């Protein structure tokens, strides 16, 4: 008489609120990878200081009047958005 290993052929177990455990595992791994990427970028910025072109792109708004200054990096924000969109799209194609 043979006994099958526990869990072989069984349906995925449900986690909290009915979410399947494999989905939660994938989400957890993705969040860990994303956190490591953000931490790595933070370390690079600390070690290398300022990125020379950040904040000096066409479209960045800078207004200085007396002791008042307004700065809105519109061009930089659009560029970062495009880069992140492409990276996340490439990751999501798997």
C-alpha cells in the first residue's frame, strides 16, 4: 500500500480572506525585490551625490522672486515616469 505525500494533487490552500497562498508568495517576493531595488538606488544616490541632469531638464519649472523660490521638476517627473513604465512593462511581460 502506497501513501501519497501530503499536498500532492491537492487544490491550493486559501490564505486570509480567500487569497490563494501561491499568489501571496509571488506578491511577497515581488515586494522584496522592489524594496531591494529602491534600497540599492538610495545607496547609489548617497554614494555618488547628486545626479547632474536631475532638475535641469527642459520643462522643469524654477521661479525665484526675492526670498521666495518655487521649483517643480515637471520634465524630470515625466522622464522618470516613462522609464518606470517601460521597466515595469518589461517585467510584467514574463
